[in-house]
């Protein structure tokens, strides 16, 4: 079983992941042409902000602190949101959607990695599962939209 510092480090890694998603969605919302996508991306950004706040609360409950407001090394390492800048420079909605898919898959993989050790995260397992499912639902919506935009 992991010690408290390891648990806090894993939760901070998730804070980085959701923060990167929050910032990625904000940036994407500014660049897409579709008003539907703009609204959806802002909604997803706000959802990630809520996830971030919830994770920070759990970190505090475990005696840690997370002041991460800009994403982090772990988030950058485990996601490809950074690649969204390349897609955004093209200003093609379909390219942005496809880049987001990669980022969301990486976020889910990180959640799965943390959740595989149930005993370590027993007291906040429900929160992490709810967030993971939320990201998975978002991924499904983005994949459906990407197929529509790829057809155009």
C-alpha cells in the first residue's frame, strides 16, 4: 500500500491532467469556428475546473497542498493537449477535435493507472471514478463530433 506522500503525488498528477484539459478546452473554444463547439468546449473547461477543485479538496484532506494553476510536467508528459496548439494554428475544427481525442484518451489512461490500486484511493475512489466517467463521456461526444466534421 502506498504512503500518504505517494497518494498526494498521484492526486497532484490528476490535478495537472484536468488543469491541462481545462486550459486546452479554453484555447480550443477561442479558435474553433463553430459556435456549437465554442459553447461545448467552454462547458468542458468548466467541468474540468470543478474536477480540479474537487481534487484539491481531497489533497487538503490528506494533508497536502496543490496550488497548480498552469498544468505541470506530469500533465504534459501524460497528455497531448500541448499538440492542440498545432491544430489550433490551422484553425480547422476537425483537426482540433482529433487532437482533443488524443488528450482525453491520455487523461483516461492516467485515471485508470491511479484507480487500479483501489485500496490506496478507497476514501476518494467514488470521486475519481465519477471524474473518469465524465472524461470518458466527453471523449465519446468529441469522437462523435469528429466523425461529423471529418465528413464535411
